[in-house]
C-alpha cells in the first residue's frame, strides 16, 4: 500500500479522525509539532522507521510503555503467528485464557479469579463495575489517572478543577451524565488525611478505593497499609491500577514488592508486549460479583491476546526482564543527572527506573523540553523527557544516548545563557496536556 509522507498523511487524518489519532499520547503535537514523525512503517527491537524512510532509536515511550520486551519480539510474535495459523476466533473458547488465568494467579497468590478485556480503560471500567456490584454502592474514591470512562471523568462534574494533578487540568467532562455528580472523589497520593476526609463524609457509600500502588514517588511509610485498613473498615473494594506499573518492576504487579494486596488488580500494556490484552484479577469473593452484572464482548474471547500475554510473561520471567529494565533505567537517569550537572542545567529526575522522567527546573521548561526533543530527533533518537526502557535496550544504546543527551544539554545551556532558547525551535512549542501526579 502506498502512503504519502508522514505530515501530509497526518493532515488528512485530522480531517478523517477526531484529533488525528486514537491516543492522545501519540499526537505529534505532544512531542514536537510539525517535526515529530507521525507514522511508522516498521518497528523492531528499539528501532522505528517512519513513512519517509528514516530510522530512529526509540529512547522515549516504547509504544507508550506497552512493548516491554522491545518491538516485534521474535518469541512473542512466533507464538502469535502459530495462533493465527490455528484460528483466532471460534464459536468455542480459547483454552489459553485458562492457562493465562493460572499464570496470573500463580504470580499473585492473593487472587483466585480472572476476567479479561483488551484495553486498560475498559478493564478499569470492568473493575469498578465489579466493585459496585459487590458492594451495592456507587461512589469511588480515587487517586491518579485511570482512563477515559464516565466513572472517572465524573470527578469533574463536581468542580472545574477536581481532576487537577489527576488527568487534564480544567478538562470539561462533556458527554458524562450529570447524574454521576459526586460519585468520583479524588485524593492525592501519600495524602492519607485527604482519603480520611472523603471517608468521613461518604464512608457507607464508597464502593471502591482506586489507585496506582506506586508511580512517581515512593509511598510514605504505612500509607498503603493504612489505605488497605480503611478499605476493610468501610467495606470498600481496594483496586490497584497496575496498567502501567505491572510487569515493569517485578514478575507481576508492583504491589508484590510493596507487600500490600488489593481486592482487585488491573493489568494491560506490558503484559502482552503491544498486543491488545488486559486482565482484571481479584479475590473470589469480589470477582464473583461479575456474575451479577452484564459485561461481555466478542473480542474479549479472541485468542491472540492471551497467547501474546502468556509468551510475554514467560519470557519476562525466564530472562529476569524486570532487573534489566531497572538497570537500563538507572543508567539513563544517571546520565541525565550527570549531563545536567556538567552543563549547569537545573534538572529534576524522578520516577521508577522503568518509568523515569525529568523536568527542567526553569521558567522556559516547556521550550527546553521541546528543543531537547528537536535536537535529539536530529541526532536520530525518538527522545522526550520520559523514558520507558525495554528488554531490547542495551548498554551500547544507553551509552550512545547519554553522549547525545550531553551534547543536547550543552546546546540548551548555551541557548539559556544567550536568553533565547525559543529562537532555536524550528516549529511550535509542544502542547502540554496529558500529565499526572501519582
């Protein structure tokens, strides 16, 4: 099939697809307007080739964190191709969904039952529905980002800024029923007093407490344990959103390292290395409530997702991928810090080693971030102020990247010294939208 160049195609896409893309995090304007490659023709390992035939090393998002083993992993693809040859859909069920359930429960001994979806947003909607069905309650106390569903965006029906530091500040929840007003109650990570305040006012009505167990910061001592105690005291379901953190820091959910078990955990992204797959696991007592409500989809029964997940998880465990991700991530974070110190830039580096990021501490932060992306793109890297390592990243990739970062930071420091960093941009400043505080 013939495609025009990337930006011409994206211009047409904006006329045919609202927003131009299916995922906000893949809009070129989020990274480098008018310059960031819009489409790929091939992705393998850590290399991505765009429509114009240029190949880049991906030191940024790696499929928005989904391709934890690297692009087109041969072991996962081999398993998927075999499944395709045997048929991916049938009037009967795929036995791999039972095998995957056994694997997930083996990794998470607190859980006894599993349901599947094919995307993180719908899996979170499923988890919340199960919690509401189990408790007979409506309200959800939550912390962090959890997708696009009505249950979550309903927080902005309360007040314009209710989702500040959770999703998109000032987001208007158009299309979300007004009847959901007051059902989504946000609190901030490590702010146990905020959760206690919510519980004091709404305790008997709270169906679930929803949160990522860890993201950008470490949990304060006793924080997660106290959240667990509060859920038990009020009879609410504790839901850990592991869509992003799952299978990045250990074999399964990061909550295993934190030694606090939820009633439900939700996985997607990395569990199938880019293939569409999501899972909701939980205790038998809570999960059985799925039988009392209606949740069903033809594509939740296809074969590719479970096959890809089994192959991904097996390889993840066999090669101790979590250790590799942390090692690569720590090397990159160390490189950012040393390059900043050498060039005199004020930089804040944070996050888990497998989900790391940096921020320029400067009034020109957004300009500097955009300029960094531009310089790195010219050097042959898809690079941003975030990095999600994969098993395909090697020490050589990191060393070359660190050298390029130091050169880029040198250029940024010189531009700042001259007082005109924006003058070096070859296009508009990146749009700031999807960011979160866990």
